């Protein structure tokens, strides 16, 4: 899919995840950032790392961005195809952007 409508920070996050680079992935979030994965919330770098070590990067995950569902300057929702040893399937990833970082990443059903 064309990625010209996806912010560069999200393309770089995808590349970090697909490369298995946990430190680079965490660097996209402020220290107060959060991930919400199907209703489970992980706030702050230690909690996000623990979640990622099991379900994201630690599960050898790869993400492929699909169409943009909605977009505003501070928020973007994308369809994402996810493949990993933990879970494989489509999802909707919603990102809240603030001050050059990803304040929140929310994963929900497609």
C-alpha cells in the first residue's frame, strides 16, 4: 500500500518492530506512553517492554500497514496485518501522536 499518507514516525516504528529492535521501538514512546492491546493497558517503558517481550517483538512479530481508516493531526487508525508466534491476524492500530512521540498505541479487532 502507498505509505505517503502514513506519518514517518509510524513507518519507522513498523521498521523497528519488523527488525526486532525493542530499544528502538520503546524510543518512539515518551516515558508516560502506553499500549492498549484488546483492552489490556500497559503504561510506561517497563510495562510496554514486558508486553512486547512476550507479544510483540519477543513473538517475532511483523506488521504490514493496510489502509488508513481515519486520520487527524494527532490521531491515526490503520488496518494492520500482524504475523507472530503469539497471534496472527488483522487488527486496527490507533496511534495518538504528541510532541514528536507516540503517546498511545491501541490495538483492537478489525
